[in-house]
C-alpha cells in the first residue's frame, strides 16, 4: 500500500518532466555547444590550414572562420525556422526566432540554447564543404555561397532528418549528423570542385601540406569538440550521452589505427597526417551511430572508416579525377555513407526498437543517403551559380592562383620570416 501511495505521489513529476527545465541537462548542453563551436574556427581551421599549401593557409583558415560567422548569422535569422519550425517539407514560423524567449523550452533545456547548439552544426557543415574548393574559389564567392547554402540546402535536410519533416525522413537513424552534416557537406564540396575545375598545377607538381603539426593539432581539437557534437546530440545528460561519448572516443582511436595499417601496407610509411586524418575518418563514421552503437560496433565502424578513408584518398579519388582539394568528399562524404549504412547493422541490443528489422532499416538508411546526395548535389550547383553571379565569377584568375590567395586576397602570409 505504501508503494502504491508513493507511486501516486511521484506521478506529477513524471508527467511534467519534459516540460520542466533541468539544470543538469542545461549545464551539459552549454558545454556541448561550446565544444562544437571550438570545432570550426579552431579545429577545422587548423586541420584544413595545415593540409593546404603555404601560399593559401590564411585563405583556407579564413573560410572556416567566415563560415562560422556567416552560418551563425543566417541560422538565427531564418535557418532555425526552416529546420525546426512547423511544416512537413520546410519549417516556418520562427523567423528571427519569433516566439522564442528566455522562458521557452525545448525538452528540458532552454530553446535558445538548442538554437545555439544546432547553429554550430550548420556552421561546421558548410565549412567542411570549403575543403573541396580551396586554392581557387573567390573568398567573396564562398561567403555568399555559405549564406545561401545554409538556408537552401542544410536547413531543409535538417528538417527532414530531425525537425519534423516526416514525409522525407524514411525512418532513418542519424543520431548526430551522418546525412545532415557529413554526406551533405561532402557532396556539396565535390559538386563545387567539379564546377570550378582543377587547380592549374593539379597532378603536375607536388602539393604537400603546409604543416603536419597544424593538421594534427586541428584534428585533436576536432576530436575534443566531437564529444560535444555526438554526446551533445542526446540533448540530455544521461546514459545515452555517456555511451555516445565513449563510442566516439573508441571509433576515433580505431580510425587512426585503420588508416595507418593500410597506409603502411601500401607505402611502408605511417605518416602523422595519415594518423590525424584517420582520427577524423573514425569520428565521421561513428557520428550517425553514436547514440545506438555499442563499443563492439564502434570498433568495427571506426576501423573500417579509417581504412576506407585512406583507400578513398589514395586510390578511389584518382579514378574520378575531380580535384577535391582537401578530400572533403572522400573523408566526410564517402566515410559518412559507410557510417550511415553501418548504423543499421551495428545497433546495440539496448538501443534496438521493438520489432527491429535489419533489412527495412538498411533500406531506410540508403533512401535517406540517396535523398541527401541528390538534393545536396542539385541545389548546391544552383547556389554556387547564384553566388558566382553575384560576385562576378566564382574562380580566381590564374595570376592570383599562382601567387596564392593569402597575399592577393588577404594581404597576409601564414608565417612572416
């Protein structure tokens, strides 16, 4: 009888839990948002800046910083409304965050905090795409492209996956951004790289990274920030967030080993840039499955992600002959496809829905991947041509490309000796 009375007394707290601010969840999401923010203007900027050639380091890093600033601005103006407003194909009703104030909640956290968290995802996605087009796209063209792309490409795909657009969801599992972020960004970058054409000395001279040290520092900052990216996507400080945190670390570690193992078999070298890139590949691979995979699944997803990343960059890329400058499609897009499909295969027993069917879930994952690829490819091309028209052509002239965008566009060098 005492147990029955106690249960009845506790019912109100259960009934209204989702409508009550939780200080623990809020504190965690403040940290997670800061972690993801660190990934773009610091982690990705250093990673990409280290990978590019010395004459374009400033420009490459400026594109990451610019993407963060532009992405944040357009996200609060209209991006959040399109992604998380009411509607099936596109959200509406929250332009300039209309109707949202300090007392508005999204689950157990302030909705303004949820806006900020999701805004960091929008910014890093378009920044990832910049890696395919650097060293030849105008800085002004990229900034215009980034602003339009977040609204026209990123926000709708986010709405279909996470924001309530059920018609185009297909029932996919994408915990933290396999299709929304990595496949989307990889495809977008690849399309722009095709339109721009190759750099004038592509495959004619060595294009060595400016600094393996910066590449590694950037990759480690990305790894650190990715804990907010994946574990924060639970939007709660709970067991699922803890599991996502752990499997993210495991997959990244196996990504390093997977890349280095294949690299050594092929070239008899284990490079620092390879290790750093393997970590990123492992992180990309686990992202969509981070909330549902166990440690066993993370081991395989990360190992294959690292190995696949190396094979794609060193072998498959040469078949396509598209000048994807920093391999954004191969490390993010292709490895993201692997991670999205693997999500259906390596779902842990404790995360498996009732009556789970592997075949049906694989179909759902593949449908979502294909929709993302087709929509991103078509609309990215449209957005690029608009941005190029606005800025008087999207590609820099041959002289600027030869001298380097750092001096011509920014009047700076990465290192002044």
